C-alpha cells in the first residue's frame, strides 16, 4: 500500500524547481559548490534580499557577489559544526542595503538541509521564522 492508495492523488504540489523558477527561491548552487557545499543550495527570496542584494547606487563598497560569498562562507561553517537537527543558525555581518548605510549589522540566518524534489539532500538558507 502506498500513500497515494491511502490518501488519494495529490490535490496540488509545488516543487523546489517550481519555487526556483518563480523566484521564491534563488539557486546559488554553482557558487555554493565553489564555497565547499556538495549539494544544491538556494536562498529564499527574503534571505537573498536581506543579506545579498545590493543597490549600486548605495556605493561601491559592497556588491552582491561578495555578499553572497559572505553568506555561503558562514553557512558552510554552520553546516560543518554538525549537530542532531536539520537546521543550523548562523550570522553574517552586512551593511544594510539602504542609502547612506555604512555601518555593518549582524544578520541572523538559518541553514536547513532537507529533501529535494527527488528526495536528494538540498540546502536552503532562510531567515529565522521562515519555513
């Protein structure tokens, strides 16, 4: 007996691939592999907006590529700490993406490892409280 036999066919499903295509998740797997991750990695749009996005009009002292590397470096350190849960919290120091901002602030993020669309391990970086 399968779950489909017991519950019937799914009414609706929304895959990780759908979320990436729709912009709900931002796929950063290529850079994440360079940073030491061995599985696909994505950020929620909210986490990417908070910690990675940078408007060049706010100055040349930041850029999205460098900010992404900061996030992935700290996430990789959090992932290698180990633990007995599917989540690990970490912080990244970043300048707010606001006109005139120059003072870095500590920003909390979570790393979640779970099953992807084919039950393969995938990592999602998100804001605390996001699911």
